[in-house]
């Protein structure tokens, strides 16, 4: 018991050590977007489950191919019988305990069944290919989610930096105003207003820090990490030029997308699978021709053979007659003595009782309670549903592209106009700050100008990352890798 406890403690210590090493590796690593995506695709549970579904589809395909082969089954029985029964080897009644053994091999081979097996193979092959593209589609979805979470962190980082900068400016203004109040050059109410503004901006910094922490936690959860502690990402330089960056039209992007996206290929293969499922159902109307063969032998304890030389002791009429012309002549049955029997040995019985058979079986469906018709109708509906899925998938992709393109254009225009507004707002704030410093404007006007500047900075930041994300979505639909 003591050794068992020591072993359990050792395993627990090893687990804690490995967990600590893994956590340390995460904390010491600064993650790029590409590394986040690679890590997620290797560790995401949904991806692993989707890959297992692909393995199941491959197993179904392999089994359908194996169904073309003949089967072979063996059976061996060892039985004791008590009471009156007909022995299958002697064809006589047996009343004593009888040991019987049966050895049996049988095989069936489907020669023709309306090509159902062949069409099932094709159906399962298309299902397998579709499941592979389903995995790729799930990986793409996860990659987009990772990119969105990654950009959200970058957005939160810049938001936190802006909040800290504004708080720093206000903190410096508090120090300056405090000196003016102490020198009697400014009213104490002015200091209190500035301190109130500082408290508000400290709260904004706290809120921005919380948003950043939540953004890191969201990305860490997408990566299936144990926690977001110590997790940091690379902060690439993201600049947006003033000129338009959208060179491809929505129709051009859509044409590229439908030829490359895995969900389109998956939907197409599912249509082909549904077509073969219809062929399988139609095969139920066809006659079935099978070949079967068997080989069997056995042993019976009731199977006896003479073990002595009999002696004729007489003869008596048995009630039967033969005719010599019209004269009946009685038939005599001899009577014997010294009759001794023994059970025929196993080897002799297994050799003598061999039974071989083979044959063809033709089954013609005439009426099966409309089961075949129902199967055909279901397959036809599933084929139509697969067709609609293809159309629905294409329409959804077209809608996503058009929406992303419109959002990117709107974000770019908003970014350009907000950038101009920010430049003007910075000049306005600088002028207001100078006037405030010489007492020409009150704290209300100063705080209003500062808040307008903060709001404009936030709007610019939002437009920037909205544009970046939407352009990444459009790049994704064009088959371009997700990276900065």
C-alpha cells in the first residue's frame, strides 16, 4: 500500500512538472498570428472530432469495398442429448445419452444485386471526400475566429495605450493646476474639475485593461490553453494608406471563392453521394443472384458398427412374401447370436459423414410492403436537399463577401474622414489647452474638447481594425493566408 501511494505521488509530481513546463513555455513565448492558428488547429477539440468523423467515413468506405468479397463462416458444436430423439447421422431413434458433434463451413457470394454494392462504394467514397473538406472548412472557421480574436487584442492594446496617454495628459494638468492653486493663480474649483476628469480617465484605463484581459482570455480559450496568464502576442505595425486598398471586385472574389472553398467542394460531393444513394435505392427493384457453398461433417455416439462375427441360429418368416408365378412364398429372416456393437471411431465418422453442397439462389422482389419505393423516395428527397444545400452555401458565401466588401469600404471611408477629423480635433484641443492654461476657458470647455479628442481617437481606432479584419476576410475568400 505504501509503494502504491509513493507511485501515485510520483505520477502526480510528474504531471505537475509537465504542466508547469508547458505553462512556462507559453509564458516565455510571444505568439504571432500564424503560430496561434497552427496551435489551435493542432489542439482544437472540434477539429479532432471532425477528423474522427473522417476516419469513420474511411472505415465505411473500406467496409463497402470488402462487401464485394465472399464471406466464410465456420461452426462447431458439441452436444449431449438425453431422451428419445432422431439421430441426424443414423436416422434412427435414440433413447440413451448421445454425444454429437458438428463441424460446418459455409460461404455466400453476391453475384448480382442491382449494382447496389458498387454504388454503395461510390456513395461512401463521396462521403469520405466530403468529410475531408468538412475538416478543412472547420479549420478555416477556426482560423477566422483566431484572426478576429487576435485583432481584438491589438485593438484593445491600442485602446489601452490611448487611455493611458489621455490619463497622463490629465495627470500632468492636475499637477500644473495644483501649483497654480497653491500660488493663488487659479481657483480651487478648477483643480477639482480637473481631478474629476482624471478620476474618469483612470476608470477608462481600468476598463481598457479589463477589455484587454478579456481579449487575451478569449484567444487563449480558442487555443484551448489552460489559462491566459503570461500569454502575449506579437504587435505588428498595421498602417492603412489613404488610397483604396480593395483591388478586386466582389464578383471576382466570389469567383475565386467558389472554386477554392472547402464547403463548396464538400457540398458538391454530398450531391454526388446523394445521387449514388438513389442508385442504391433503385437497385432494390432488381433481382438478386447469390452463390452459396457449404462443407460439413460430424460425429454421433449413436452411430454403431458390428464388432463381432455373428452366428446364424435359425430363420423365421417375417410376414413378407415373394411370388413364384401365382404361388406365394414366405420370406424368412435369419436370427443371429453373438451380436456385439461398438461406436464408430471419430476419425471414421468425420470422414464418412462429409457433406458438400453448392448452389445458386435467385430472389425476385415482387411485393415488399412498398419498402423499396419508400427508400427511393427518401433518396430522391435527400438528393434535392443536397442540391439546395449547394445553392444555399453559394448564396451565403456571396452574401458574406458582399457584406465584408461593403463593410471594408465603409470602414476605409470612415477611417479617412475620422483621420481628418482627428487632425482638426488635435489642433482644436491644443488651442483649447493653451487657452485653458492662461485662464481664457473654463474646465468644462477644456474637458469637452479633451473628451471629443478621445472619442475621435476611439472612432479612428475602431474604423482601422474594422477595415483590417474585413480585408483579411476578403483575403481569406481569395485563398490568401491569414497573416500580417
